[in-house]
């Protein structure tokens, strides 16, 4: 999108599982607030494939957006600090891959994060 400098991608996306509940966590990059434009949140993307069928080795990962998380409001020097968290209930016998990407108020996307991948 013209007029927007892409913010740096998230590099520390991590996950934990407690019973059937997934928790994704990442740090908002410090440079996020200094990128030119209106970067206002993150989109969480998920790929989920049933383990009951054959998993296609070497096929591209097909992601779907599952959450659009706004960053808090407040003074610009405070609103972009800290951790973001996303939680959802997992289905058993699936292979999961997640990533997050920053988004602008005009729905432009920034760089993808690192991926987290696991079987449950």
C-alpha cells in the first residue's frame, strides 16, 4: 500500500498447549510504532490438516485467517509495547501450522512471522 513502510516481522512466535487449549504468544517489534503508516494489529493465520489422511510432503502450506487482533489504544509510545496472545481450542489428530502478520487500517499486510508447527 503506498505511503506505508512495512514494519518488521515477528520473530518470536511461540506456542504452548494446556489440555485442548492452544496459546500463541509473540512480542510486538519495537520498530512497529515507527513504521510509516497506520499499522493497527495482527492477523493470525492457521493451516490445519487431518492426520487421518495422507499429508502431502512438499506441498505449499495453505493458510486461512482465523483472528484479527487489534493492538491496544493509547499514547503511540505505549500502545505497541509488550506481548500479544491468541488462544483457541484444538481439534485432535491434526497437524497445525500458525503464523502472524501485521496489518494496517487499510488491510495492507506486513511480513510473515516465523511459523510454529505441531501435531496434536
